[in-house]
């Protein structure tokens, strides 16, 4: 990081929205630096201080060459924040995506692995086809243009590749689509023949209709299956809206595992980008007899941005009340401790209590499935799995290491551009060593999609698992 960065900004099809002046953009860069200094526990993340200073100067230089659109400015900011290598501090791509949809702009609902088509909800292009271009713009060009919006956690190469796959519809649509009814998709079919099709785009109405008809695909709740001697549990998120229901489902699942006396357990955290530490503890309590404490400690900085996550706790009367009635809830007690710091002060808060189960703890062979988008709380879970030698890890290198991660990403809008930015407000540590850098956690058995998996819609994890056990 920290090399020269002057964007050509030739984004075809982008709306000619109100341009931001150099002064407005430079003021926003200054505002961003101020927010980072006030709110982030380590304002430069993993970046070398000299690289960070160079990246800040290059962001200012890019802003000073002329007026830019909001999207062009987002790329400048994205490149600057990537220097931190902190997956919780980034241009908030979901915010840009929602703005795109709310403008009644269209999307191309295709998904890929590598350059191979893996999902086409309109069934117009054969699965396994090699996607080449959309309206003459090659997939590598799309990826290159969107690169500053990709986030990672300290050297998470697999995570970057997974984002390029998962976010293709977002990147292409945000960069190139307005209200076009179709785009020309060029591809090679599975026989290698060059093909093209005018592929119909979707608006927000079509997207919402598809998701409504396929609710099960978008459910946050665990997915549970039983196959002969194997129990399967997929956790979509550690921050479900229906947390109580998720926990009841998990408990019921392990109760059934115990009664069935199943030999193998698969815990699937693919694409699980995180959530609450209490949910990590709860799931782990069915895997470790003595329970698991998550996290060991957090480094917090009291700031206006951090306060916005827990607004009720700003009132001393509420803190005093919760100190008494929620005295057994360690998470709430630590938040109260944080809110009693002075603005700008930094402290380390420790956690000691473990969630323990009296029964239904699984004792058979355990297997964990992860990929490049297993992040944040999923990293916490994976490092605990590895540290306690619970079983085989399958898949890809995840978005984090065995030391800890940043956390509590909180959204703020830059004052001039109104660009949505997520900023980490804590450092989340797995032990008391306070050594942040180590290689990202990688699997014992690496899994890749084959062309056969893609063409037949089969899961390579299941294919590899059945061959090994």
C-alpha cells in the first residue's frame, strides 16, 4: 500500500450527479481523518505510519485534480481506508447499493465463482459458462474498477476473491447501470463456444419479488440437516434479528444430535461475516465442556461515534439502573464501563464469564467449514476451534488471524459528500498478548469449486467431505 494512486475515472453509464469540488472532497478527507483519530482505537489500523501518511497525501492529491462524482470520490476514500487493512473500516458498500436501488436503477442478478456462472435466477445462461463481459466491459475491468471498495483484514486474499465473486452484481450495477432494460452478456458455454445474449435487468421491484418467493434462501436463521451419521448446522450470522429463536434452534439441534448419537458434526460458517460475541460463546458451549470466553478483552476508545451505538447508556440514571438489574450480563457491564470513560480516553476491558451447558454437549468428530467471507465473529469462533483442537477445518483462508480483530463498525456520513463510512470503534482480542499481527487462519483441507460442481449445482464441501469420512 501507499503507492501512487490517480484514478482515470472513466466509468461508463454512471449518472451525471452533482459533482463534488476539490475543496469539498479535501474537506471530507480531513473530516474522515479527524473521525478516525477520535473514534478508532488504532487510527491507522495495520498500516505502517509512513505508508498511511503517503496514502493520505495521495488521497488529497487525487481530490485536487478536479471535480468528481460521489462514486469517484468513494473510490478515493476506499483506497485510502484499504491501507488500514481493517475489515470493519471501509466505504459502506451497502449504503451505496441502497442508494442505487432507491434511485430506481437496475441490476444484473448473476453470480459467479472465478469467471464461471454459478447462479442465474432467470435460467437464461447455462451454469458453468465462462462470463466474459457485460456490454463490452470485461470482468477483469469491472473487478479493477471496483477494487478500492473491496475490504480485507490484514492479508486476506481469499476474502478479496470471494468479494469479487459475491459482489459482481453490486459492482457492475453501481458503476455502469442506470435504468437499462438489458445488457449484452458475452460468455463461453461449457463446450467453449462463444455466445452472447441480451440479458434482462431487474429493478428493485423484481429483486424484492424474487427474494420474497425464495425466503428460505435469505433467512438469517440456522439451517439444520441430518444425513445418516452426520449432523449439519449452518450459522448464517452471529447477529440474527431473532436471536432467541436462533438459540432455541441451536439447543434443539444439539439435543437431537445427542439422542441420535451421530458420529460426525459439521458446523458451516461460510459467508458468515460476524455478529455478537455472546452468540459465539453460546454455540461454543455445546462443543467445549468448560465453555468459551469471547472475547478475552477489548480495547475501547470513548467517542461520539462509539456512543451512537448505545445511546440509552449516555444517561447516568440508566447506567446505574442496569448496573444492578443486569449485573450478571458481562457485555452490558463492560459497555457501562466504557460509557463512564471521558471522551477520547482509551481503556482495556476484560471478560471472564463463560456460557456453560449442563448437557447436550457434542462429543463426536467435529468439522468446521469456512471461506474467505468468514469474518469478524466467525474468525473468533474459528480461532477458538483451532486453539481447542476441536476438529478439521475445511475450505479457504478466512478474513482474520488467531490474535484478534477490530470490531463494532459504526456508520457515519462524511459532511460534504454524505458518503457512508463504517469505522471500527474497538479492538477485539482473543488473549492478553496484544500482538495483533499473524497469518490469517487457513484450513486443514482446502476446498475449490470444480466445473462439475458448478454445472450440476453440487456443493464441493459436501463432495470432499463424503470422500474423506
